[in-house]
C-alpha cells in the first residue's frame, strides 16, 4: 500500500505530475477544444467530474471483482467499458434533471468518452497501489490538472489569434509547441512534492 | 478454466452496464415522438425525440449541407430555429455571428429534439438530394470548354427545373469541397445530368471535372435554385448568355421545345472570337425544326481579315437591342458576368420587360 | 512603419477607394475597347458605392474608436500601387482585371493589418465586415475573369 497522503497526491497530480503536461495524455480533445476559453472551462470541469467518478468506480470493480477472481488482465477492456457507460449515464442523468447544467457541461461529455487521460488515471491508480481515498483524490487532482492545462492553453490560443504566426506553424503546430514550452515550465514544480 | 471465468466476467460486466444504460434510457431520455414544422407548415415531420436535428432531417431525406458529419466542426449545417430547441450551445458559437444568433440560426447537428420544434430552412433544400453517378461521356466543345454527362446511380432519377444548378464534390488539399454548376441537360431527361464546364487555371472544381474520364464516379447534390419558367406559352422567352454562361440556356431551350413546339424563344450568346463559339450548329438545326426559335451569336473581339463569320459582332446587349421589338410579353433569363447582366438588363427594361421578369444567377 | 489612428486608416481607405474610382473612370474614357469600357464603368461605380459606405459608417457607429492607435506598414493599400499600374489605352480586359485584383488584395492587406493588432471587439467587427466585402469583391473579379466574356 502506498502511504502518501491524499493532499500530497492531489497537489502533485495538479502541478508536478500533471497528466497532460507530463504524461501527454488526453491530447486529442485538448487540441480540438482549446480554441475558446468558455469551451475549455466547460470541458475541463466535465473531465474533472468524470475522472473523479470513474477512478472510484474502477477501483471498486478492480479490487472487489477482478482481483478476487484473478482476472486482473481484463482491467483494460473493462475500464474502458465502465468509462463509456458512466459517461453515457451521467449525460442522460443531467440532461433529464438539470437542463441548465446539461447545456453548460453535458454537451462535452460525449467528447471525453474516449479521452485517454481518463483511462490513464485508472491504470495509474492500479500501478501505484493507491487506496480508495487516494484513488479518488488522484482522479480529482488529475482532472483539475488537465482542466488547468486546457484553460491556460485556451487563453494563450485566444491571445495568439491576434498575432502574426508564420503560416507553417498555424493551428495545431503552434499549439503543440506552446504545450511543450508549458510542460517545461511545469517541470519547475518538480522538486516541490513527489508522489 | 480461467478462460471461461474471464469470458463470463467480461460478459457479466458488459451485460450489467448495458442493462443499467437501457433502464436509464427508458426512464431518463424518453421524449416520445416530436413534431418538426418546416417553413410555416410547408412540411411537417414526426420524428423520434432524443436525436439531433441533422440526423432527423437526413432521415427524412432533407439534405442539410454538412462536411464534418455532425461533429460540430464545419459549421455548414445552419438552419433557423423559430421555437423550441433550447439555447445556443457553446459548441456552436464559434460558427455563428451575433446577427445570426439573434435571428435564431443554429447548427442542425447540435440541436437536440426534445420537444416540438419550428424551423426554417431554405426552400430549395427541401428538394435537394445527394446523387452518386458515373461519367457517361465527355465532349470537348472549345479549346477550354467541356460538356460532361453523368449517368445517375443512386438515386436513379432527378427532378430538376431549367435554370437550376447542382453542387459537385471535388477533392482539394483541405478535404472535399462543393462547386456549383448549372445543369444543362433538359429537365425531361431524368436519368442523366449534363454540365458545361470551362477550365479555369488553378480552379479546383473545373480542373477536377476536366480531368474526369468515362466511367469515373462522381458525387453531387441538387437541384438548387429558384428560377421558375413562365408556363404561359404566349409569353416569349429571352435567354442571354455570355462567356461560359451557356449551360442554363441549353436546358431552358430544350425543355421549352419539348413542351411547346411553337413557343417563341430568343437565344443571344456573346463570346469573344470564333474559337469560343459552340453549339451554334446544334441550335441552328433546332431552329429549322422550330421556326419561332431565334439564335443570335455575337463576337465582341474585332474579326480578323478574311473571316467568314455570318453572325453578329459587338457586345451581346447591342444585338439584343437590335433584334427585340418593344412591348411584347416576355420572360428573360441571363447568365454572365455582372457588367454584362447590367447592360443587358438596361436594354431589356427599355424594351418593356418588367424587372420582376428578368432572372439571373446571383454571383 | 508608422503609428496612426483608426481614423487615419479609414481616411486612407476612403482616399484609396476614391483614387480607384477615378482610375477606372479615367480608363473607361481613354480605352479604345468596348469591353474594357463596360467593365471599368461598372467597377468605377462599384468603388464609388463602397466609398460612400465607408464615409457614412464611422460617424454613426464607431466614433469612439476612431482615436485607437495601430501600426501601419506601407504595403497595405499603398497609393503607389495604383500609380504603378499605368495601363495603356489599348490594355485588354484581362490586364484591367489583374490590376483590379491587385488593388483589392492591397486593401485586404490593410484591413488584415488592423485586425492583427487590435483586441477591441467593436473595431474587429467593423474591420471584419470591410474585409469580407473586399474578399467578396475579389472573388467576383476572379469569376468575371474566369467567364472570359470581355
């Protein structure tokens, strides 16, 4: 069992081990939806919510179903199915009970069913042998970190819209470059906490 | 043993998840059948709730243009939603101007049908279909013009009016694009579509069409356009084309003489040199069969020495001015560059044709 | 490079339109080709129309933004481009159209310059509409050229 405190895990997964900037997971929706600040915020919150939910759910399934039976190798495929079902369910749920929240967040949910950051977090939680509380904390922290990265990049891209970018760099190319620079900047936090 | 266990665990988990979703769907997203009212009662659809507007319309064979397939990344599928449909979503705002948002324009792929909805879509889209076809023949008309005939595959028939156009899908470095071409085959030929295309250096559509060979597949949508031929045979038809503006005229003329063999029709066609002249022989043969059909071709460049050109010279509005007597009930269809349209319109109005009876392609 | 105000930009664009209108009108008078006369007459009236629109808008809509400052690089709507195209009286319609497309492109450059430099919503909306009008005009000219009538 890993002994790190939950608070440390949360802070570490936001800054030093940001799932997007250090593992480069979830790049697809990161690049596609970071053109507008409001979209980025909505997507960021949706990812945080789904990450927190699915790590908890996958923890239970892994330790109380797969492990006792001895079929841990099924975890990949089962995690993906659980994530997809969870996203679908949450989408239907908030669509029914809070149309307002649905219009703010729900529309982003289908976009993140296949976001690899979400599967990534579930797999890390197994490898790092987190407890349940630690797993949920890690899921939450990774989500917040991902949201922060996409919001930052959306702000930068908005600003970039007004600058004169050489043609070969326009679009995804320059976004990849600034993502790289941002990742290097975040490495400055590395000594702060370790997980 | 462990294999059987693994497979049963997998199936069990999937079954539970599917079960949860089915139950959830039954209780959470059941909108029943919703009504879509198009263009104030012109068409009323009854569709299952919960799907997107784009899918519902395509299911009813109303083809809203869409290049991305409903992912909200092309911004082509704009429709006007008059009531219902919820607020404008953040996924749409990048593609809408403020003016559009105020007047209710939405992206059809982002509007979810949860209630009865009233929408407005351009009239012409109600009849538009997506056709797949193969090239049946290509004929070189002049040094830069080609006549290209498509044989329709799916659907097998097209119902088009003279003056309407089709949008042909052509490949480009940024993905497929659509380019508009007037349909030149007469409207009674329902299994084929013919286009007349001038090659434009660097033009995506014309280069693609000129390089097609017999048997090549093509995809196009249509028919578009609102021109309606006057059905009263006593009304004379005046067609004026310039440069490459021949395709709609050919359609109009053949359709007219199929339906009213004695109707009076004038064709004025202006181009620069004898090298640019095409279809003249064909139209003269038609004029022999139908004495009320008058063909006038005009060349605008000065004739070289020793040329045996027997048509008109000078710009085509001058020829129109020369031949048409004033005060006859007429409908006119023009096709050509805006300065030509302007000059011809002036002549036609002097001859007493009402501006509302003069039609031309908007550029 | 110079720093000028939005007001200067608009005045400059207006002056450029005025010169274009005169240029086409002049060409229309001098040419010995009927086609070029028809074409330039049309284009001259079209430019006067745009110029009138430019003159009208700033007073009512964007008065408060006129003093906003932007950098100006001389390749945007350079008056000298017009002077450089001294077409002979026997110039063909294609030559005239090529010149007209070049002029449109230089106006597009000017409006893009302003758009690249400002974050102000109002200025952007205004210049975007100018830019779109000019881009549409360029497409129209290219289509006229492609129709090969004149």
